[in-house]
């Protein structure tokens, strides 16, 4: 499934590459709120596991193949506290670069909404759980959905608002004993500015 999704994204990019516009690139900087929607299985399901939300900067780079079709690479990293029934177990850092294929609606004047779908690869690092006894699997692949809008201030500058749903999960162990799967699956709410060139 993951390979089919990547193949589809690549094929769509190649099919539309021949009709690029004069302004092909956009760079955005957003402030994001990463709000996990946690679920668990196995022994974790009886532990009341929680993952806190965090604010962070996010950088994305978008390439427009046409005025409507674009490919966006999203980069951000956050540190999250992990808890059990409200008691902190430790923390983990998450780096989830995400690639989405987007459709931009361009017939609404300065208001330019878009939708996107793609895939993320998440890397877990600086794991500090239960004084070193706890650990997580280091990587995860998952889907991503996106809806947002740019509001053009002039030829180059835009104000942006964006919402993403990203599927992220990891296997948790304590002392080498598997405890179950932790699905973080955050909603990511962002607002920022962009520059198109």
C-alpha cells in the first residue's frame, strides 16, 4: 500500500510537470499546534496513556507543477511528554517529514484553498521513558491528509492557514518486554506566512 501511494504521487508529479507556471516554488513558515489523538492496544490499553500537545515552528517547501497541482514537503520536530493516568513517564522527540500531493483552487481571487493527501515517515529520537527502561520503535510510515488556504497579499506574499491529519504509531516496550502499540495520530493546526517565487 505504501509503495503504491508513493508510485501514485510520483506518477502524478511526472504527468503534470510539463505545464509548470512561471512561479513554481513556495516556501512557508508556520506556527503549528500538534494535538495527538491517542489510542493504544495490548498492556498499554490499561495504562491510561496520554501524549501532550505541543507548539512548534514548521517549514514547508512546495513545488507547483501547474497552477493547480503541487507537491509539498513538510518538516517539523516536536518533543512530547508521555503520561499514564496523568503521571509523567518521560518524553520522546518526533520528526515526521511529510509529503503531500495537493490540488489548489485558483478561481476565487486572492483566496486560494487547497486539499492534499500523502505519506509521512516518522523518526522517534531522544527517547527518555521510565528512566531508560522504556523504549519505542524508531520509525513509522503512515498516511496524511491536508486542507488549507493561502490568501495572497500581493504577487509573492501569502498568509496561510492549514490543518493536517497525520497517522503515526510506534511499538512500546519496557525492559525489552513488548507492551503494545501506541497510535499518536495527531491533528496539526498551523498558521503562518509564505513566499512564492
